[in-house]
C-alpha cells in the first residue's frame, strides 16, 4: 500500500491588524469546499500547553520579557504545537494553515527586539527542523493602518500592539526582507486592498504554488 502523502503546510505572516486570521479562515473554507481536509491553527498556541504559553506572551506590559527569554518561550510553544498538532495532522494528510510561525519570531523577537539571528537560527534548527512551510503568505500593510485596525478590534491580547512605532516598522521591513530572500516560499499580498481582493490574491498564490 502506498503511504499517504503529507498535507501541505501554509503559514500567514504580517504585522498587527493585517487581517491574517480572517484570511486564514477564508482560505481554509475554500480548500474545504474543494474537498480537502484542513486544520486551522495559530501561534503561539494550537495545543493546550502552547495556549498556556500564549497567555504569557500576548498579555502584560511590552517589556515584561527580554528578547532571548521571549524567543525561548515561543520556541517552547512551537515545539508543543509541532509535536501535538502540526506533524500529526500533516501525516494524516490534512492541509495545515497556521496564523504565524517561524517568520514572526525572526520579525518580532529578532528585528523588533534584537534577539541575535544565530540564537534564533539554532532554536529553529532544533525545534522546527525540516517542518518548514510549503508556502508563506505575507500580508503587507502600512503600519499606521494596521495598528488602527488592531486597536478597533479590541480584546485583551494587546501586548505587541503597544510596542512603539519604530518596532512595528522594523517588523514590516523584516517580513519584506524574508520574502525577498525566499521568493519560492513566500508571496507578498497587499493587505490594504478590500477583503475580497486580498482573498482573491491569496487564492491565486495558493493555486499557483500547488497547481490547483
């Protein structure tokens, strides 16, 4: 009997208020309507242990963790997420769509907060290994617009939104740098467009990558 192929792994990245969660859900719905089994998840989070770590990271004051401590917490949550959800679901043949993954660590903890790139690289090799995304959709948006959108949605998970403007500009620049460095994996989507236009651009990128 031929072994079932692993399902595709798609990640959404971008700054605050870019619309990742909405678009991830829309993509999952479209793939499911096409007959695919989809697991939709997020980082930090996705499993009970990782969600517990999430509570430490997305609430409280911006400076509550050093850059390296924060990176280690994200790595711990990611290890739980990969072992408890992403790898098993992919092995079962699901398409896995994740709201944030490794590139957010490079942008937020690396470019944003100053964690050394070699430190992040080492943790990525140890924790992620070969489980890198097949496609990363980077939703790009002006920082001011993104922060306004994020503020309007409310909620309690506002820690990263409260970092200064320069921090968020560094995030945007790093996401675009990653996309330029890895064009085969990454697709940049203009998130300033209407929701339906963003959805269409995402579907075009997914269709091209997976020959749908």
